């Protein structure tokens, strides 16, 4: 099953995280208090962010989310490194950790089988991560299934499957079983320096052929494309090694943070929904001018400013959030419909219809009918309220994402 040398088009080595097809790595975190942090710190932080959102204090929420992410980053992550015997599993672990084979903390390597039992390693490059060097498949007469059961694959968070020379049936079975467990995994083609020295093809063509061969074999067993990295253990700064480390760092953040923050996101949605319900009742039954603190409840531009202030997405608050996140205000306002009344009216056809010249003329003509006037006013205010609430949800999702994966500017 050696890599074919047929012509093929280049395929991206690193699909974006949002485009990968993995199911969640672990069972979801159904309640805030269930986060595996070994203490009560995280639930208290989470409650503080809930209070901040209820009070419309977005900057306090950002500080709380950042503290939450910092706490979650301490959660241990377990990575299994596996493959056929002789594929260079131990050499890969040393190269990933950027240490030489002769160093005391290195995984033992050699031309004969050196890993007979599971061995664990760590690295300051990946804090709170345990790399397990597993005995290669083929070290015993075990089936892939019994091998996975003995090695306790159900306890790991991510699997790195090492291959070299050929992408064997064992690699395919491992991939299929890992996928069925809902775990994230990578395929790493090892010893690329040796392969390139033996190939008569150009480097680009040869690398394409390896990727295509791996994908074809996986697709035959209906395994969705995992990230594929082509590396040489002799030089961990070349080929896909830098991309592998970058992807691994992102996935470690995803493993630790995404499920807990999804829970927070759900809590935030409920808080916003509750706030909308409270203000809808006020719109229906109270004097809007006094409730909002405006002199003219038909001045929709001023009323919009107050709705934004209530939810904590006013310009001043967003400017503070942007500075705290190390970015600029426009990043949070770019896709915000409610940044001002003209933009909101232009972006929302329902509000545009409620405030068009014909409706305003009708409103003036029949203004002596108080029931009609109040009905139209309430509908306008409820529409603005809902649009500001949706903008708030979108901004919160952006904050959660940026706290986990800070953007480079």
C-alpha cells in the first residue's frame, strides 16, 4: 500500500478547525459546577460573569471569561501516540518536544523495538499535557480492537497516528475506531527525509501523492478527513512540524475550553432572553420615557442608545472591551446592526417598514387614536429591543471565541 505516483491536485494539509468533522472529544459539561478543575474557583468565576451580564457590565464579564479560560487551561490533556511498530513513534515524540535523542528526558529510540509498555512524557512546550508513547501495533498478535482496549484509548483526549513507508490496514482500522469513539486524531507521515531521498518525483508531487493515498484509504472505510502532517523527525523545524505544533496548541485550547464555554454561552443566552422578557413587559405596560430615561419615547435614535446601554453594548463599553481584548472597537461594531439607528433601520426591513414615510404619515393622520399610536410605538420598541439583544449575543460569542483563540493583530 505504498504511496501511488499518479497525478493528483494539491489538497490543503491543514483544514480550518471549523471545517473539520469531529464530534465532541468528551461528554459535554452539562452544568457550570461540573468543570473538572479540582476546586470551586471556576463556578464562582462563572457566577460573576452572569452577574456582570445581568447588570450590563460587559468589561467585568470579559475579565471573568478570561479568568475562566486561564483556569480551564490547567485541565490535563492526554495524547496517545500510536502506529505500527517501527514507524518511529518515540523519535516523533522527541522531535515534537524539541529534544535530542541523547537527552535524559528523551524517549528511547532505536532500529529495533524499544517501546514495549506505555511510557508517558511531558514538555514545557505543552503545559499540562501528557504524551503517551504506546507500544506499536504488531508488537504482539493482538487485533486493533484488543490493542485499543488494552491501551485504554477511551481515556485519551487526542490521538496521533504515526505512519511511514505505507499507510497500512492497521492505520485505517485505528482511524475508523477512533472516529467511532468521537475523538480527535491526526495522521502524521514520519521519516519524510528518507522518503524524499529515495523518490524520483519532485517534492511537491511526492507530498501530494502521500496525502492522496492516505485520504483514499480512509475514504474507503468512510473515515472523514483528519488533519494530515508530513514531517521529518531529523529536523522538527521543517515541513509540517511547525503547523502541527500550531494546530495542536489550538486543539488543546478547544479540548479544554470549548465545551465549558458552550455551557456559559447557553447561560448567557438565557440571561439575555430573560432581560428581553422583562423589557417587553415594560414596553407593554409602563411609560417608556421614564423607564428608559429619555424625554421623548418617539425619538428612536435616543431610545436605541438606551437599549444598548441596558445590554452593555454601548460604544463606551465596547471600546473598553476592545482595549481589554487587545483589538479595536471596529472589530466588535463591524457586524453590529444596532450601532446607530440609521444602520439598524437599513439592516432590518421590519423596522424600516415600521418607520417608513407612509407609515409615519398614517401615524400623524390618525394620531388622535391613542390605541393605534401606542400599538405602533410598542412594535417599534420591541423590534429595536430584539435587534439589540441579538447583537449582544453575537458580541458575546465573539468575546468567548477571542478569549480562547486570541487574534493576532
